[in-house]
């Protein structure tokens, strides 16, 4: 990392989402490219036909069909029995996984704070649309287990969602701890995603918020999500501007002979920051992000690179709608 953590940590729900943004998000819903059956009646429109209130089509009557769904008006005109078909609503699960590792709690704007606000916004949309919303936080320094907020539904759980994010991702906040987890679920990137895949309840949308700068590699965790099935997965790679354009740091005087310490592993290395080194770094980063994108596409996951200086309302109202996450 070239940029350290700056700014105040969020301490209340208002720091995660304001009333103006909530009003705009009230018009949106989470979407999926797949249609999944759920355990409970929900508001997710299915391609299957069922017994909801919205008429879809007719089919010929066959013995054994429920007589309540015969259209007697059509019978009076055509002297033939037809059964009315209706669109069926299905339940959708929405799960947001927040990487709270040391590399995420850095950057300007800070990546972890950006992730927390994004998770709050997506969770808010899911709750007010009566979807089942679950949140997991993993990777914090000294964290020994995955912290998880069980699935909740309805607007009444918005504050509970905010309290969980504050207490789990920012333990110094004033929010009361509401995290749950199991000691057997490892909190590192791959262990956490594997545990989330194993504990999956229902089917729906999975959003992973991380910089994906994982020393041991991200492949095992993402493979676990893909193998579990049932998820339309979005991998949102959050990077600070100076990580993408390190020449900005050089312009601010971060140049010459430096001793850099890896915020994740603690390993230190002496380097000479030069124009050639910056070019080499940018090539490596571009290749890394390209490989991550290819890895995701090959498993039918969506990869999006998001700069933390991106206006979040524009990201939600425009970009996510274009990419099919919101609609």
C-alpha cells in the first residue's frame, strides 16, 4: 500500500447511509440474471407459472385441474374449458460479504469505509424489497472467525443491519455487537468464502466487497462459491486511486529510496521509487485485475473494478443498473 488509512470511522447509521439516498434507493430492487425458487413467497418474479395474482396465459383443461382456475367466461363464448395460468413470485436471498482485512482499511478514500457504505446501500434495497438479506464480515486483524448476521427481511431490520456492519467492520464504533459466527469458520479470505458457500441458505445474489489483494490467492474461495451453486455472484474489486495511479503519490513526495512494509504480512522491502518502477507496477496491477476478471467470467461471476473516489450514488443508480445488479 502506498496510502495509509485516513478520515473518521463511521459511528452511526447516518454515517453509512443518509435519508436522501434511502429515498432514491426505495425505487430500486436487486436483480439477478438467474431465477431461483425460494422457501417463502417473495417479490422475485419467476419464469415459472404458479398461483399469484398476476395473470399470464391459458392452457387447455385436463382432468384433475383445480376448477377454481377455469375461466368460465371463455367457456361461455367457446364452449371449451381453459385454465388460467399466473406468474409465480419467488423468494430471493441476498448475501453481502465484506473483506475487512488490513489492506482494505487503507487508502484515500478508505476502501473499508467505502465497502461498508456500499454494503449498507445494497442491504437496504434488499430489506425494503422484502428479500432475505445476510451480511458477513471477515479478514480483520486478529479475527479468528467469520462474523455473520443471519438472514433478515423487512424495513424494520435496517438499523440492525447498520449496527452489525458498524460493530463487525469497525469494532471501535458505538454500535452494540450483534455478530454471530462459529469458531470453525476461518476468517481469512478463502476460509470465509468457503464457509459462506457451505452455509448457504436459499439461492440468489452474492456480492463480495474486497480489493482481492490476497497474499495466498483468491482462487480457492471463489471456486467454493462457484461450486456451491445458487448464487449470481458479483465480485466488486475496490481500489483506492493511488493504487491505480501511484504517480499521484510520487507527485506528493512519495518517491526516491523508501522502505515499504506490507500491511497484510508485515514483510518489509527497500525500494527506489522511479518512473520505471511505477510503470512496472501498473503493468503488474493491470495483469492482476485482468486475470481476476477472466477467473470470474470463467465461473459465470461478474467482476467490477471500482475506484473508491467513484461517487457512490452514481455507482448505485447508474453503473449497477447497467450491469444488472440493480433495477
